[in-house]
């Protein structure tokens, strides 16, 4: 079969939230970039730009500002000024406030679909990067100086030959499979049921994280006084919650969450996502680097997955923008070394939240209540929790520093 061949410096497999963000970040660099995406961009089936919302940390805002994505996004997001953490049935709650951390906001809530539209708007402005969409990845050929992505587009096979291939193809990563990169999987046996809910009272830019015996519930403030609800429950219960009609679902949610926001009066479409911690055993193989959900898919309880990925791609952008050869092995090794501690911190933070707060054994309940009270009372502990939530606990990237806040 005839194969046409194109050359570039960086080929990104997957144009979801992470792949498209990386392509945007690289727009100002000297490197030519190609993006291979399987789903048509405007399609409602596009898996990355769905009805979910993202709690963007303050650190992510700085990176998006450095990428010049923040300005079009700013009036479409809602600020989180306070995080209120509580435990149903136990005394003890803690509040983290933006002014105590000396930032304009602790974070922001953005809709995946809205961020997707802004990213694609930017990417379609000057013909850079080149998009192959819809296109199917067939194989990967690694050589000492280049890596080939063999793809099928419009019934034709093409070879996109690059110096670096970035796998941003999501949790079921074909790139990982093709290169026999393993992954460790920790199945929490839980699913996240998500929905947008409108309460009677104003949310006043407070994000609520409430731990209950039926799993943690997050209420994140959205525009138009909506709240984005992420309710984590054992998978069997998620199926049951998905079957309920809207009124019964709201009643059940109200029972668990309480009346902090008054009556919950309206609910949008519900979706359920099974939750696992999936971690690639390697994030660099030859001239291939794995990012986003393909590298680490994290429980959404602390809203850290995309934030972590954004810090990864900010560092990758910093390193490869200056390099003659973006797939150079020393450069990729330096990327791994600079990013591994942050990833480990996020795994530990998220995993311990899931384990401590999903456990309804009585002493554990008292321990977590005491833990929350301690965090509430001891300022340095609260500050530490805030810095982790704000994505500020590691070294900041050049893109983040460009915004001038860190
Ligand atoms: C319920 C829930 C709530 C969350 N909340 C938050 C939050 O508040 N804050 C936060 O930071 N994170 C959050 N996350 C995590 C966040 O959603 C992920 O980090 C993010 O979606 C990862 O994006 P990605 O681009 O890596 O992967 P994906 O979104 O899966 O995108 C992968 C892309 O690759 C394409 N693709 C796949 N295979 C191929 C192929 N072979 N060839 C070409 N293209 C391919 C797909 O079509 C898709 O466009 C949440 C996750 C869940 C499940």
C-alpha cells in the first residue's frame, strides 16, 4: 500500500484536553507540531469535552495565563473562594479561604466543553498545529533519530515522522499497548456520579467537599448559581442512582449533603464514571513520552487529574521549546526526574483521601473527624492542604511564572 510521509518535530496522539493544551503551549515554540485525533472535534461523542467540569487550581490558572488561554476562559468560569470540608455524622469541619492564602481565588470551576472550545478555537487560528482528524493510529516505529506514527486518515495510510511522539490518548492508551508499556491498576470499586444541580440558596463561591458513609460528595460552584456535583459511591449504588428519576435523585442527594445550600431544586443530565487509579509503569520509552490520563488516571475526589497533567505539559513545553531535538534522551530523562515527585504527592494525597474517607469503621470515622478538626485549627496544616489543592507544592514552570503571580 502507498504511504505518504510527512515530517515534523512533535506528533501528539490524542487531541483531548491534555493533547490540545500541549499543542497550544507549543504554539509559540520553534517546533512544528502535528496532532492525531480519533473523534471528530465537533462531535457530541468527543470523549474529552463532555458535560464534566474541572476544578482548576490556582496553579493551573497561572499556566493557562502563560499559554494565553486564560483571558477567553476567565468570564466563563466561577471562582472558588472558600473550600469547606466536612464529614457527615461527625463533628469537625475545616475551611480554607483564599485571602488566608493571599490569592485572588483558590481555584476555578470550568466546564470541559467550554475549555475544549477555547483550545480548539486557538488551535485553528493560524494553521499550526496540523490536525489529522478523524484519524486512526495503526502502528509506531521507533528509530534512533526519529519516531514514526503510522496513521489512517480518509482511507489513506500516512506516516507522520517526528523527533518526539507524545501519547495523550487517554486512559485506554493504544500507544501504551503498542509499545508494551504496562500499567498498575488500583480498582476502588467506586464510580463517580456527576450532575449539575441548582440550589435555592446562593453558593457564594464556596466549594463543599462532604465525606459521607456513602462516599464523598463535592459541590463545586458554577456560573448561574449552578453547582457541579461529583458523588462517589460503590459501583452498584451508582447504577441505582443512575436509574432514579430526577426528583428521587435530588431527594437522595439532599439527604446526604444536607441543607447548607437550601433545597436542591433542579438537576441536569447525570453521568457515571468508574474510578480506578491507573499509573503507567513508564512515562518515557525511546522517543515517546506519555502524558495525561494515559500516564496517570486519578480518582476525582480532590480534582487533581487535569491539574497534574497541566503541570506536566508545562514542564515538557519548557524543556522541549529550547531544544534542538525534542526527543533527546537526556531531555526526556530530565523531564521524568523533575516531574516524578509531584505525581507521587498527588497519588498519595488523593489515595489517602479516598481510603480514609471511604471507610465507615467507627474509629476511622473519629480519626478523620479529628484530622479535619486538626487541619481546621492548625494554620500550617491548613496551609499545606491549601497549597496541595492549589497545585503550588512543587517547582513552578516557566509558563506559570510568565503569568507573574508565582
Ligand atoms: C468525574 C470526573 C471528574 C473530574 N474532575 C476533575 C477536576 O475537577 N479537576 C481535574 O484536574 N481533573 C478532573 N478529572 C480528570 C480529568 O477529567 C482528566 O485529567 C482529563 O480528562 C484527562 O484528559 P486526557 O486528554 O489525558 O484524556 P481524554 O480526555 O481521555 O482524551 C483522550 C483523547 O485522545 C483521543 N484518542 C484516544 N485514542 C486515540 C488514538 N488511538 N488515536 C487518536 N486519538 C485517540 C480521544 O478521542 C480523546 O480525544 C475528572 C475526571 C473524572 C472522571
